[in-house]
C-alpha cells in the first residue's frame, strides 16, 4: 500500500543549521573511521588471522568498499538526512525494514562508542601504567560529549586537527617499513604466510578471504557523511563526494602502513606472536621513545574517533525524536535544537550518557553484539538501492553509480560470504549472528505493536529534502 508523506513538513519541524562545507563533513567522517585506530587496533586481528596474507585481505576489502561506497553515494545523494541509513531504507524499502535498520544501528552505534573508547587506556599505559580502562574510557566519552554540543563547524576543525596528527603517525609507520624493508613486495603478493600453532606456513585463499571480513569492518564509516546531510551546503551533491573521498583516503591510509609493517617487520614469526603487533614493530624499528610518541598519537586518534561517532550517533537519535519513534515527551526532547549552537543537544547528552555507561560493560560482549550488525545494514542498503531504481524512489538522486547494478550485486555476494564465515564460527561469529537476528525481531515487534498501531512514525526532514514524494511502502 502506497504511503506518501506530505511534500512539506509542518512549520514546527525541528531543523539543523546548515553551513558545513563538504571538507568539514569529510574531516568528521574520516575521524569517525579513524584510519590510525583501525591500523593499530583492528589490523593486528587481520594479521593474526591471515599472516602476511593480510595485504590481500585489505586489498579485497577495498574492492568491496568501493562497491558499497557507490551504493552509499547514490542513496545519500537522494536522501541526505540526519537519520542516515534507517531514513534511507524506510523511504526505499518501506517503514518496517527502515525501523529494523534503526534498531540495528541505534544499539550498534552506542556500543561502538564504548568499544573504541576502551582503547584509549591501552595506549596511555605507556605513560601511566595500571590505568583502569573503563574509567579512562568513561572520562574520554564524557569529554567528547561535551565537545559535541558545540557548533558543528567548530567540531569539524577540532576533528581535522586531531586527524592530521593521526595521519602523521601513519606516515611514520609507513616510512619505518618502506625505508628499511626486511623482505620484498613480491613475497607478500605471491607467497603469503601465516602462523598456525606457532608454525609459519603458506596462507590459503580461504584464510585470506575470511580475514577480509574483518578488514571490511576496518574501512567502515565512509557512509557516515550522510548523517551531516542536513548541515552540509549543497548536500545532494556534496555528500556523495564526501563518501567517495572518505573511502579512497581510508584505503590508502590503512593499506599502505599495513603493507609497510608486513614488509619491514624484522621477524614475521615474532610479529605474528606479539601481544601488541604494532608496538612490537615500532619499538623494533625505531625504539621505545618513538613507540611512546606514536602510542600517544593513537590515544588522541581514538579520542577523535569517539568525538566523531558521538556527533554521528546524536544526529540519528535526534532524527528518531523528530520522526516520533518514541513516546511524545521523549521524542520532543530528543528533537530539541540548541538555540545558540544549532546542535541536537539533548540527543547528544543522551548519546554520551549511554556511551559512558556502556564503557563498564564487558568488552567481549560489546564486540559480539556489534560484529555482524553492520553486515545486515549493508545488505539492507544494497536492497534499497536496487529497489530505489525499480520503484523510482531514488530517481532524483544527484549521483548515479557507474555500471549499475554491478556494485550492489557484487557487494551482496561478498556479504553473503561474510555471513557464511561467521556462521561457521561457534565461538564468536554464530552468537553474533543470533544476536543480530534477535535485534531485528525486537525492532520489528516494536514497529508492528507500537508504531504501526498508533500510526505515528512520521519520517520527517528539511523541506528541501522532502520535496520528493515518499514512495516507501508501509
């Protein structure tokens, strides 16, 4: 049943303040991805699984990332809304899939704040041994929340400065490997090796492809630019550019230093067996002083990532309030805009409060809950772009991906492989898939039993972004 929305929202619809340039959106998006954090925190997991085959794992993930970036760019140029993925899916696939996507994202984004913040203590311990990781994470989250309330343009420059520092750290790591290589690039390309029970041997394609699933996660975040669509000038064109540039920069910023580490490590067995691979590499190549400086830069990068993710998540929480997803009083509060800064200040405080509390949860639990939910969101977006072309709900998009429908179809195949690999893992992957399915069920029940019965999920947005008729089905 067709369920059109009014072409112009009510005058009282809360609206964010425009004025952010595409560069500012790009800086915040890259900060949320945090290439340095990915290289120092996520990449070691890829190396532990695939050995020197991690080079190919990151390369494969980059190809999948390009296809997903095309999907994100087309959808975001049609609907550059602060609700992000859920607002897009609801307008292209229907309200039920949209709210299920919201359920996945809302929980995942709040948990990711804590997951990333917990990494700060790890790298600050080089200066202050014995720090409590949860306490440091909570303090980091509170500080980032307070910064997030300021004007979005101020935060764009704050994140830009921090981002420059982490990029310098990555350049140093890359230089340490490329200027003093212990092996040739041909060894990585043609003869990748992996450690199995302490014995180094050839890395199979299955192992490399399985590790690519983790590498995909390390690139994730380029689509976050859409959350600032209501604050970015000329968003219909600018957000697509920000997404594509964010992915390109991220691939280079992560693949190059990872390759340098694999080329420059004095001993691959020692690298594979190190408790902290990156600290081992930097310490072995440049000594403890440089290792300390790099560790502090990574701690700052993690703080920057927490700040950027709170900015992103608070926009989504604001959008849920504007769309009346919760009881009236809660929705009204979450949709409040600060009169001076033009930011969703109550949504920001709520996001920070939940993120701070979750810093004291078990980290393994946080990782299991968040591990596969992004895969489900990616699947929803691929289906959304296919359906958007079919039913015309994205016909007004300013960006159209090349070679459609190759990108979403190839991405769906790759995501199917990731799901299969997770299903084969009884310790981590399978529980994560079950939790993801559970979140989908609970979100669907809330929509069916609460929102649909009261007929009060409004899918609002700025008038210039809602001028097109909403063709999503209920």
